């Protein structure tokens, strides 16, 4: 049994830029020469996610319909995609318009391979120290998408603005049985830049964003992944 590790962020702005006409190396150089003086704060690492949704894909259609209040439920970990997953974190990504926050809960470890089925998640959830209502809710959902990508992290000199740059986005169909992970799609061209900051810094963020040669877009890796491997 793992000890409870629960975190809840305050709402903050998350501006996204889907970039297809620059490489991730070009984007990094642009960020490093930005007047806000961004510097890298972590080494590049691989981010892995399993996204869950209702049987009727309610979270997917809320995003498609542009609902102001949206939810994504995922399990996230770093490093190797397959094998014994250490320190997986259940995340509730809550969006209210352009603002968002995460609520996080540490899960018990599990194995992700071709034998992956519902029992793996059930055991990890039931052995974790998370509230019973969250256990019940997660067990009522279904896994639809597995994805991973490379991510770099940058922070402005005044420490108000954080940027992440994601590239080499890879998507796999996943379910509770019959997983061979052959149904996958790799997006070699897209780079996703996210600019994150507190609501009090919105005016300064607009000026900062105007100095980037990218156009802000709506972007959801969950939507893109589902549409690439299922539609």
C-alpha cells in the first residue's frame, strides 16, 4: 500500500500552440532568444499517458462541442513506456474555458504489456491510498488512448511563465483486453508548445505571446490521438 500523495493546483491559464512549420529544435532556439529570457529547467524526458473516458466518450465530445467545463482523466508516468510502471499518477485535468488545473493522486505500480487488462488497473487502484469515490469513478471508466512524447521545460527569468515543448508524439489504441499495440500513429511533424501562467499575469502574457512567431490554437493530444487511431 502506498502512502497518499494528493496534489491540487489552482486554476491557471494554459495557452497552446500547435506548430507544424518549425522543428522542435527551431522552436527551442526561438524560446531561448525570447525577450523574457527563458532557460531550460529540466532535462528532456518522455511523458506517457493512458487516457480514460466514459463508455459513451463524454469527455471527448465535451471537447468537440467546445464546452466551457471539460475534464480529462489520465494515468501519467515518465521514462519507459512499457514494462513495470513505477510511480504512476492519476490526474484529473480540469478545464474552465482557457484556464485549467490538475488534481493528482499517486497510484500503486502496474505492468503495461501485451497482457494488459482491466485487472492490472483494478489492482493498482484498489491498492492505492486514494479516496473511495475516486476509485469507484476511475473503475467506471474505460481506457481508450495510450500516448507518449518527448518534453522539454523552460522558465522565464522572472519565474512567472513556464513553457513546455512536446515533440515526437506517438499514439496507440488501448483497451482492457486484446492489446498488441500495433494500432499506432506517430506524428513526426507536430510540435506542441504550452505557455502556462497565473491569471494575474494575463496582460504580460499577451505581450509575451505577441513576440512569438506562432499562432495560438486549440489543441488536445487526447482528441488528436483518438482521431488518428480510431477515426
